C-alpha cells in the first residue's frame, strides 16, 4: 500500500480486513497513529525511530493479554 497516508488507503485497509475476515494483521513502517476508522478492530502501536513503527491490528472479539514493550539488542 506504500503507506497508509490517505483516507482512501485507510478505507481500503479496513475493507480488506473485513472482506478477508482477518483476525490479526501486523503492519510495519507505520507513520499514522489513528486507526479508529477500522471498526471492530483494536490497534496497538509501537512507535519506532523517525516516527515509523509497527502496528498490531486485532479483532475486538479476541482476547489479547501479555503485551509487553521490547527493547532492541544493545540498548
């Protein structure tokens, strides 16, 4: 998708998740911190360097526990 920087790309991501009945999606190089348009899914963000990070998008009906932060080796 070359980044989710526009409302149209967010709409396409949301529709893809719903149409394919995706339970969990992992995104990398995320620069956006608002995923509220993806209804019925919960988003967990990890901001990385230069405001680029990762995102875990999971269906709200699933139970998610034990999410811990992590540190890069050498920190």
